[in-house]
């Protein structure tokens, strides 16, 4: 089965203070075999990229209104009259506030929604096929179907 990937390279801004931010190259990745999730890889100055995975639904909602709580919060806003998507990420390693160009993220999200329309994600997981395969009778099951042990329901006094 073919598993398309929807990717987009873009530059985010890591907000260090109200006056200062640094550019962070990032890659947005959507895997149709993992249809509920979006993956963002940040190449932030170190040799090891930082990966974040969260619900695609959260990002879709965050384009329109503030959403999320805990580790990932997303909200739309304007910075210098440009539409941006703010992402506040919290981890044991620290917190980050990132700004992404809203039009680029929206265009990428649109592609993911065409690849796997909302509501069809479960079909992509192949759970029904996997369950059917798991529950399919096998020749060995016949051994279990016929009880090799005598019944415990012997009449009293037969002992």
C-alpha cells in the first residue's frame, strides 16, 4: 500500500523576547499512515533536530482560534500586519514560542486534508483489516474448539 507523505520546509521564528527572535528552519511532515498526527522537525542550532508530534486537528483548529492546553498551545495572530500562527511548546527541556507564517502552514494543512479528509483517518489505520486478520480462525483453533478434557459435570457418585 502506498503511503504518501505531505512535507513542507519553512522558516519559523523562535521568539526570545518581545523585541528579539531568531529564524529556525523547520519541516512540517504528515504521514498518511499516521493520519491523526502532524510532525514538526526544528533545526535549531544544534546538530540534533528537535521533533514534535501532535494532533493534526489541533493545528487545524489553531489556524482559526486559540486552542490546546498543556504541552502544545496554538493561536492565530498578526505580527507587523502579517498573519502568523503562534505555537507555544512546553517540554521538560524548556519552553518555546514559535511564530509560523499562517499562509504557508494553512496551504500545507490543506494538502494534508486532501490526502486524508477529516473523518476518514480511522480507515487509513487499517484497524478493521488488522482485527479481521487477528481474529480469523486458523487450523490450530480446531484443536481448541473440541474440548479434550472430560466435562466436570459428571453425575454425583460416579467417583
